[in-house]
């Protein structure tokens, strides 16, 4: 007597297929989180007739001990020979990460640079419910007292190498024969941002768009909250550089980021855009300044995954408008 083959119920087959797809997506997201890439963008922002200016933007390394491949990858960025390095914070994620971070940044610290700090430069990360990041702004009091990282030593190491600390400060930097006016804020995600007034006590060398001989006015911040971007735009910056968003970290192919972990819209979660409206080089965008948001190079050690959003650093080539 022959027997018919046993077939699974359609719901069982569907559930099995979804489980397999989920497992594959998880496996890939663990791989993608270590698949570092260099983005490149041209920003038409310099005065007419000037030579290109190369700006390396690094952000959100979230470095922990033992991440040798990330350290080596960051060190190799110095071979791009940028004129300026801008670090928009969240450099580490562990109390013992200082040696690894200094090794990663060592070749870059020999170049002109500027930096601000992010929340994870001040405080070590804690386990969180990943679903919180789908909220417009995922801040909440921690479940237990946070562990402070040695951020004062980090600031001292960076400034002693010549990098300019722009945490709620202004400064001026001579780069490749150009005079750059810089303005920055401390981390808005921790509500530590205070936009420095031109000519005030945090204006180190008379910085500002109207300072004598300024070729370019650049804003630097960690978390691109709208209040900070609006203040930068009102100050007349030509280009604002930010991080924090991780590009959404988990994105939907052909759709993009689901969240920015701040009040910035998801279509500007990463990459080069205009603020507050269209890009300045497009019709109707003449009233906007440039904004570059990096998807960053790392993740929280408690959520070491990325999907459709590779970790990145960016080489911005500034050219005449």
C-alpha cells in the first residue's frame, strides 16, 4: 500500500520561512556592522577660484578593546591626505578603550583637526530595549547610575595634539592657506548644547562668518537636533557636520532609515543635504546651507548590528560654489 508524502500546513511553512529569513538577516547584520566603507562627496561651497579642500569626517566609532580591524581601518584613513579632520564624537564605548582609540587616531592627530564630544564620550553605554530607538527621541533616564568615561583625559589628548575643541565654542583654523571659521556645540542629546555668541567668552579668536579674511564658516555638532541646525544656519555657516544618527543603523532597503534618534527627519539620516530646505545647488535651495550627517563607524556594544546601512567615514571634497 503506497502512502502520500506528509506536507506541512501552509502556516507552518510560512512561519518556518520567516524564521529562516530572520536568522539570515541577523547573521548578515552582524557582518555588515564590520564592513567599513569610505564615502565621498563633493560640496560646492568654497569661494570662486579656490583649489579643492579635503575634509575627512569621522564619527561614532564606539570603540571597545579588541576591535583591531576597526583600529587599523581608521589609521589607514590618513593615507587619504586630508587637509582637515573633523571628529563628531561618540569615539568609544568602554572604560578601557583609551589605548585603542589613541592608536586609531594617532596618524590623524598629526593633521589639522577639530572635534566635539557625544553622549557616549561622557558615559559608558548601558543595555537598552532596541525598540526604544523607533521613538522620535529615545532619551530616558538610565535604569542604573551611568559610568563616567575619562572624557577629560580624552579632550586633553586631542587638544594637546593641536585639534580644536568646539564644544560650545568658536575658533579659527588655518588650513592649506585658507582661513576657516569654526563654531560648535556640546552634545544636544544630553541637552548640553549652548550655541556660543560671536564675540562672546567662547569666541576664541574672533570667529564668525564676518571675521576678517574668512574663506569658509563651518559648524560642528554631534547630534543634529533641529534647534542646533537652525542656530548654525542663522549664524551663516556654509557647512554643518554632524553624526549621532548611525544612518538609522537598521534601514529598510529602497526605503531608508526608520529613525534618527533625534528630531531630524529620516530622509536626512545620513549623507549630504540642505538645511533647512533643499540643497543650495538646486532650484529653490538658495536659502539653505549644507548639512553632512555621517552614519558613523560603530554601534553600541549591546546592539552590534547594521542592516542596509554600512559603517562609514566620509571624505568631503570642498570645491568652489
